[in-house]
């Protein structure tokens, strides 16, 4: 669970979308944001005024960068509770 549960009554006014990526260098060594990808994407999705997300979708993407390693990206989408 990344964010808090929404209150019993809430208003979801807008769509939120956040994305965060991190490298896995040579497939072995993670960069600093590797473990926090989902939390960073969530924070970007709710923005500064949001309290949380409802109807959330989570998408993971892996890309291979030759001679460097793997790029792992997480995308979080949902309706923002304000």
C-alpha cells in the first residue's frame, strides 16, 4: 500500500498520472530510486493538492539499454481525491 485509504466520503475531481524510472546497472546494481519507484510515481500523480488516488492503475515497464543495464519504469494513474 503506497498511499492512505480515502475517507468514507470524498470528491475525485481530476485525473492524476505519475511516472518514475530507475536503472538496474548491468542488471545487478540498482540506482538510489529503484526501491521507491512506485512511491515517487504516486506522489507525482496526486500532485501538491491531492490527498490520495482512487480507481488506481499501476503499470510496470522494462527497457533494455545495451551495455548499461535495464531501465525500469512505474506509472500510476487514477482519480485524485482532494
